[in-house]
């Protein structure tokens, strides 16, 4: 059984479980089944609800380390201290392992407006259009 797959909110008198936990709890004799029976025995008046894991989670589509670097360069400039800091964060993250989540976390904390920046989107689309035009002219 995974950690944080089931938790109790006493203020709402509710037992929250992940969908994966509830699926496993539906199979007689599993660890999840026995755990849920025990909790229900202790708290018979509490409601059982499915926990939405991604309820408040923002999704950043196509956000790669290269795109993050391009955005920092776009916003701050090619010779900026922010870009040097970004490169330093990337190097440290590669050394420590799990580079993408570490760099993304730093990036999102520094550039909270990334997803809502219209100048970046339009600039990026122009770059894609320019690339497509050069590909078509070469053919």
C-alpha cells in the first residue's frame, strides 16, 4: 500500500482515498481492503470519498528545459544574471539527479506568469512559422 493513499479529515467527517486505493480495496483480502475495513469499523459515520490528486495542479504542456532556457533568455536577455543562474540550477540539478523536476520547480517559482505571458506565446508561434516557411522553401 502506498503512502498517502487514504487519509481522514475529522472536521468534515470524511475518509478520502485515491482511485487506485479504492480499486485495490474492492478486491477481497488485499492490504487495502483490510485497511479500509479497519478504518470503517473505527469511524462508521464518516463518508468515503475519492480524493482528486490533480485538483489544484497546473499543467505546463511542452515545458522542456530548452523551452525554459529560451524563456529566460527571452525575458531577461542573453547575457543576463538570470540566465547564468538558470544554467547553474541546471548543472546542480544534473549532479543531484532528477534534473527536470528540480529545474521546473525553480523555473515556476521564478516565472509564475510563464503560462499567461502572451508575448512569449506569440513570439514562439512566430518562430515556429518561420521554421515552417524555411522548410517549405527548401523543398
